[in-house]
C-alpha cells in the first residue's frame, strides 16, 4: 500500500479542511475520496517566570504535564538565561501540525509563577 493510501481517509464533511487533497478515484473509487495528509510539527516554546527566584523545575514539570496532555512528545528542555539572573524554560516538542495553539499557550500561562508563554519556533516535519 502506498504512503498516500495508508493515510487517514475522511468523509466528505471534512472537505473544507485546508490540508485535504481530493482524489477522484481514477477508476478505483466511483465517488471522490478525501485524504487528510498531515505531518508533525517541531515546536519550541519559551516560558518566562515572574521572578528570578522562581523554581524552574516546578514550572518545567507542570509544563511537561500540559504538553503531554495535548499529545505532544517532548524532545528537549533547556533553561535559557535572559537577563539579571532571570532564566526562561525553553521546551522543544513534536505535535501534530493542526493542533490548536491558543489553548496550549493559555494553559502554560496559567502555571503558578509564570509571566508569559509564547511559541518562538514552529517547523513542519514529516517522515
């Protein structure tokens, strides 16, 4: 079975999705068949604490839970120096490219002692 044929096949009601490719059977199917071709995304997010005295390990563990709840796979966690002793937690993870960014960012911002959370890099990866 080819790579395209092994992808997830969707019903016609999903035709407005931007990543849909409509295939017209070519003698195999009598009706149009929609194929959802989706890759993963490599996402890097910076989480800023509200003070230099904040325990970054607590922020990191809460952020891990939230990202994994959204079905992300964490690849790397770093502490990036910003200024005057303040460090940010930078997490790199992979997730499906069609994920909704706003709920994830809002949940990360709601972690105790977090000042902000923003996506600083978003790249499409496919295999």
